[in-house]
C-alpha cells in the first residue's frame, strides 16, 4: 500500500469534515510473541504496518493539518525486536511530509495546542461495552474528555464507512488475491483429505498454502466442521475426526494485505455425496444462484435476505424438513450477506442499499443436526454498474466438479 493509494483516501476523509473538526486514528498495539496485525482504519488512511502509532488530522480555516506520531528508536529494544520505522521511511510510505512526522512522547503536548479550537473529534474508539473496561483508544482520549468536555467525541466508523464501503481498483486486486489464495487452499484439501483425518489437519493443509503464498493471517478463525459439526454455524474447535460418508463444511478466508476473503465450500470426504446430501446441497445452491442474480446497484440487502429466507423455506418444505414456511428458522438462522473488505464483516450495515464498488458475500445454508449434515455455500460478489461479478467464480461449487476432484485424488 503506497502513498499514491492513501493520499486520495485522506483527501476524501478531510472533505467529509466540517471546519474545526479533527481526526485521531490509533494503530494497533504490538502483542508480545504474536504476529502483528494492523488496525484497519489506521492502515486504510496511512498504509503503515507499524504498531502504537497515531494519525492526527485537523480541518482549520487555512485548510487541513496532518501529523503522524511514531515510536522513537530505542537501541536497547532494537536488540530484541529489531529497529523501528524511521521518520524518513514513514514519510515516504504514507505521503506525509517529514516535518509532519513526530514522536509518540510529543503527542499530548502538540494535541494541547489544537484542543481549544476543536469542536468535534472523530476517533477509532471501537465498541464501548458497558460490562467491559474502556478500549485502549478511549483510554488515550480520557485527558481530552476530562479537560475539554465541550469536544464531542464520535466514532470514526460513521465518517469512514462511506469511503471503505466502495472499493477502488487497487482494493479489488487485493481482495481478488485473497480469494484466489483461499481457493487454492480449498482445492489442496480436496486433493489431500481422507476419512479418519482430523478437522485440524485440513485447517493445517490450508494454512500451509496461505503461508507459502505470503499470507500471515486468516481473515477470521477458520471453520472446518465435519458431519454434525457442520450444523453449528460458528464451529471453530476443528478438533474432531472425520468419518467416512460425512460432508465437511469449510468456511475460510485468507487475509492479504488486510483484505479478507470469505468462502464456504462443502465436500464429501468419501468422494461422492449421498442422494440425500445431494438433495440438500442442490437446494442451497439453487437459492444461492437466484440471490446472486438479483445483485445490482440500488438493491437493498434486506431484500436479498428476505428473498433468501423465503426460497430456503420452500426448499425445506420440498425436502420434508418443515411443513410451514415460518418454521425455516429451525434450519436457517443467519443473514444471507454481509459486506466484505478489510474486515471480514466489513463496514456498511445489514440494511444498506448496494452501490457500484461494494463487495458482499452470498451464503445461504441449511443445517440439519438430526441428519448430521450442514450445507453452506458462500461466494464473494462485486456490485458492478450493470449487475454483479462473482470474484470467487473459479472455486468449484457444482457437485460434479467437486466429486471429480475428490475421486481423482482418491484414485492416486
């Protein structure tokens, strides 16, 4: 992510500010002995993969003021964790001039100059649960809240959502890369899985592919559920043996440069689906295809969700699962879609109206614990000027395609 990408983003962010409004965006903390993963809002605005840093922006009468606060170099700490990013490198990567790069120990002193003239402050304060301690970001803002109670502190999400929701060409390339890597990982499993393997072995096969292709993180905790475990929506233990005849559900996504794929595929560990498994699978696939065909600018997500629920209800009646459409909630409990981007469940909301450049998932499912079966099929779809483009179209999902890959693998 270069300055050519992030400078226009900051310009758009400032254009959304009123005069005397300010922005503070905190980078993620560095956890000891864990791989660093940047806060997505900070990365979106600065392009910097450094911990603890702070971005500050203020819109005054004379135009925007921008500053970046980074960690000072500490030779003793560098022995343990390596050198920190220099001000020269931070300037080059972010596009902020070097005179706008300061150090973290200067943050409160410099901020004190601006607080008397700030009317509203936008910050990535996170979700403030009353039964939990304040977030780290809010903790850092306590001095402002105590000494300048007139400053209205708002969540940055309101301001940045319209920007992050519409993906640029550069962002779509990163998402496509994440999706393609995820697809290769899924195929790897189809080519290597065997009955009696553990679910976590399949997870390991996929993550090996991710790491070989330069991916450090999953976009979210992977779901690898076999048999009855596939009927648990957010099953994440991945610790059970896979028995012959079972269908395995994999809901997975690589995070490439912090852009997350989100793909769900199901496959028969024994090579072929049973007739009943095919019936349920095709019912879900039919609904997914019909919902994808509805996608275009101006469509409400709530419309997709209600239509999917109605179609799945009809399918469940035909399968003999229910007698009345309102009973579908017993076998289908979640929404059909969510936005996708830097967050797996990206900014945008459940009731949004689709726009050109949005990327959403389409993921109908039927979960039948009494049959030890769960089927979900999920693709990532771009909203285009004339309709849609399925970004994950190269990941097989037809029964014939999946069975062919499985049978060829098992014949080796």
